[in-house]
């Protein structure tokens, strides 16, 4: 029997995290769950400990956010050398076919590829996560599709892949860790594919990380340099790593420039792109 570790990180959304865990254990019992609670103030850890004694709760520093929280969860799980590691966001509502689909897709690739589950809106009208190709989200079409940029909402990583790529890069604070992992896979001749069908639903996140509209310059730059923004130094590291110095320098200048100019000028140049 394959040994499976589920990796999660959470912060101050107790009810959503509890619902996620409840659903998770209904769908699959033969799993080990490693959950980082990044110092939630709403009693998340205590509630999990009462209701789900089998969950391995790891306490974060309070400043981990998604990428570093998932890195810590994986670091703890990797000690036990699992056959599969699955990333899961606690805001994903998994369908009953989720585990069967993702493991079948992995088997097709002889358990040597990353498989990302396609997530859609609750009304099933729109695809929101999974991965992109040519900057377009890949919609389910009954076959596995090659991913260029990986979304980390429900992702299976076999042990053979982990042995090559290792953990998420801890330089990434909140975002880009999943995209970076997919690009690292590509450089190591490891494929990244979607599932053939949608395996869960979620909510659309339209937050713009690059520029905070309708605010002062001070607030814009504070958001830009925050973990939930598009931190220029981290972005520079990411772009230099995958696209070279010229791309990294150009984008570094660009994101500072668009945060310096007023909203009216940005709207004139880019329309609603940064609203």
C-alpha cells in the first residue's frame, strides 16, 4: 500500500480548515496529514487537536504565509519518506473523484510526473486553478494537459520527483513557490500535467499583487513589499533564476514604475489591468 502525506498550511480561518479536514478524511482515511498553523489567533490548532487527533499539527512562526508554511509542512513529512506528497489548500472543496483521478493520472505517467488537480467555480462554469499554458488557464477536456505554470491548490508529487527536486524553495514567502517548483521540474525533464477532469471547486481570487489601486504611494509600496504583494526582491530572484538577469532587471524597474504613477495614468495605459 502506498503511503501518502497531505500537506497544508492555515491561518485564522478555523471553520474553513475544519471543513477541509472533515471532507478530507471522509474521502480518504489511509493518509497522514501535516498541517502548519501559522499562529492562528482563532483557536484553529486547539479545534483541530480536539476533532482530528490524527493530524500532525506544526506551529509556525506567525510570518510564514503559503510557500514557507508548505515548506515547513513538507520538511516534517519528508523525514518519513512517503510514496506520495499532496499539497492541499484548505479552501478547496474536493470532489469524490479527487484522489482516484489524481492517482490514475500519476500511474499513467509511471509515478514520475507532477499532477495538478483542476479546480473550478462552484457553479462549474469557470476554471480557476490547476495550471496555465501560454498564460491561459487549462480547462478540463478529458485528457491530461501539459502545464507551463503550476498552481499549488491540489498537487501530487511522487517520491521519485521529490528525490530530484526536493522541497519548495524557502526564498518564496507567499506566492511563486508553486510556479517555481513547476519550472524546476521542467529543467529536470520532469513533466507537469493537469488532471483530466475537475477534482474540486473553490473561490476566485482576483487580488492584484502588483499594484494597490485607489491608495497613496506609501500604501502602494507597503503592499508591494509585503508577503501578500509582489515583493520586488523575491520577484527578481524568481525571474533571474528562470529567465535571466535582463528579464529580472526589466521587471524590477517596471513594477516600481507602475507603483509611482497615479491611478489615472495607469488606467490610461493599461485599462483595468491593475484595478
